[in-house]
C-alpha cells in the first residue's frame, strides 16, 4: 500500500471482486434461471461450459503475456468477460445463456492469469507474497456477501440484473483498468540465448510449446462440452461418453506435471489433490442451492445465506491453518481432505434418508472447513518444490487442475443427474455420490504429497478458488 503501488493494488483487487462475485452470484440464482428458461437439463453445463473455456483462456493469455506483455491480454480478457455477461443477461433461452457463459469463461480465465502477471511485472519481488495473499483474500467479500446480494437483486429486479449489474460495474471502472495498462512498463521479449521463460527459438522453443498447450487446452475444453451435449442413455451414448472422457484426460496430461494422473508422489500428487478437491467440492457446491430449493422448498435468499455461512467456515479454517505452522503440508492436506469427504458424504446421507435441512447445512459447513484447511496448503506444497524455471508452470497447473477438474466433474454429474431422473431424491443422491468419489481420490493423493515443509508465514488464508 505504498504510494507508488497503492493504486495498482486497489485496481487489481477490484478485478478479483468482479470474478469472485460473478461466480458466487451465479451459484445462488442459477436454479431459478434454469427453471425460468426451461433449461434444467443444462444446469450442469451452464457451469461446466465456463470452467472448460476458462482453461483455454488461461493458457492463451499466459502465452500472449509472455510474448507481448500483459496489457493486451488484460484488456481483451475484460472485454470478453463483459461481453459474455451481457449475452447471459439478455439471453432469451438456455442455449444463448450457455454461449455467453463460454465467452465469459474465456475472459474470466484470462483475467485470472493477467492479474497475477501484472503483479509480477509491477510489484517488487520482496512484496509479491503479500500482494498474492491480498488478491487471494479478495475472494472473501464475494463469498460472504455475493450470495445474499445476488438473491436480493434477483428478487427486486430479476435474475438478469445479476449479470447485467456486473457489466455496468466493469464499464464504470473501465478508466481504472486502462490506468493499470498505462503504468505497465514496455514489454521487451527476451532474445534467443537470454534466460527466462521466453528464451529460445520462437519456432522450436517455449513459444511453440505454448501453442501446443493451447491446442491441448482447447481439446480438453471441447471434450467437456461434448460430454454434456451427448446426454444420458445407454448404448452408443454411454460408449461415446467414455471415449470423450479418455480424450479429455489425454489432453490434460501436457497441461499438468508429469505423473499427475498416475498419482506419482510429490508435486504430481499435490496437483491431483487440488484438482480432485475442486472436482468434488466445487461441483457439489453448485448443487447446494438447487437441492435446498427442490428438496426442502427453501427460497433463493435462504439458500444464499447458506452459501455465505459456508464461506465463513472456509475462511475461518483458512486462517486457522495459517496459524498451525508446525503442521506439515501433507498432514494438513490429509486432515482437510478427510473433512471434505465427511462433509460430502454427509450431504449424500442427509438427502438419501432424508433428514432435516439442518443436517444438510451442517455437513456442507464441515466440507467447507476442510477446503479451508487444505486448499491453501496445495499452493504452499507446490511452491515448496518449485524453482525459478518451473514455478510459473506449476502454479498454472494448480489453476488449470481446478477449472478442468470442476468442469469434468460437472459434466459427469450432469449425465448422472439426468440419467437418475433429474430433480428428485435419487438424482441428487447420485450427483453427490459422484462428488464423494472425487474426494476419496483426493484423500488418496494427499497421502502421497510428501512430508513437505510447514506452511510457514506464506500460508495465506486463501478462501476461494483464486488462481496463484
């Protein structure tokens, strides 16, 4: 917050708020949107589409930033983000809304990457840990007030203004965004022979590798979208869905550390733990308001209050793990994944029996606390074994694992949900059983992450899926 950095800090923090509020607001109002647009069949796709396209946005803007600097990618990403929101807010049907979500995901993924590139360019190295911790903390406010504010806006003005309101905020702060670009130093691409991430031949070095990664990211994203479009049913549909899942996993391999899908000990298992946690909890969270409204008749506002309360649970646990510095990263990951597994298992049991909604809320809070304990430690465990030559790739792998894991999980859950009848006890039980399977995999991977160093001072209270 020194005078020379204060303005840039506030501006980048504001962009985190945009992305975070949009995510939490959509989780709150999407059940109503799906019903009003007669698109319950595409409920999962409305989330998976944005998560899948965000992977493409992350890789594309990372490559663009390395070659040309972050100014152009930042402006382009924000424009796509606002355009996607505008299309969603004006959508006459679910198909148009999903198109808007794809465009929005491209922009949102790009914004996430370029924010951190901007910090890396402007903020001195000694202050970057504090800057990254502040940006991660930028998810606290959207988590706490986003669901309640979105429910209030939807009730007073209609669901469309949940999207259009964020567009107005982006437009209103456009001069602030432009001012960030103006203070960025001129980008000087490194020449062959220089050290750095862009050194080497443009035709055969990292630039060509980056283009290849963009292709794999596009293939993985397209595969996730295809899974939802295939639909449920037996015969050729099931066989095609399995084949597409294999393609997605093959495409994901070059974007992740070697051995991630094989649960190799160390960094690969750290990345797998992060991705499967997101695949389980994030996908399960998206169905929380839906289940509360359909199974217990709760209002959008009351469902939003549950999301906000879970945000408090996540945030409190995040601050707790930062104080438990004597705990190794692996020990904290094992505890955190166990709590998430217990929480999602509890959600499944509460719906299956069924029990009162209070049991559902309590199980959700336990799972959120587990995420608060484990999520920041995946970052610290990855950074602890990273060097200057691979820190960027490893950090990006965590973020890509988040989005791709969540998107793939939502696509699978969407198929299972529809196959189980949709909007009923059996469908919700089946959906949450899938999330339990993902987190069981995370618990196994957490045991192979290595002893690790204690998190130390740098273990920030990272309350949401903010990219590193």
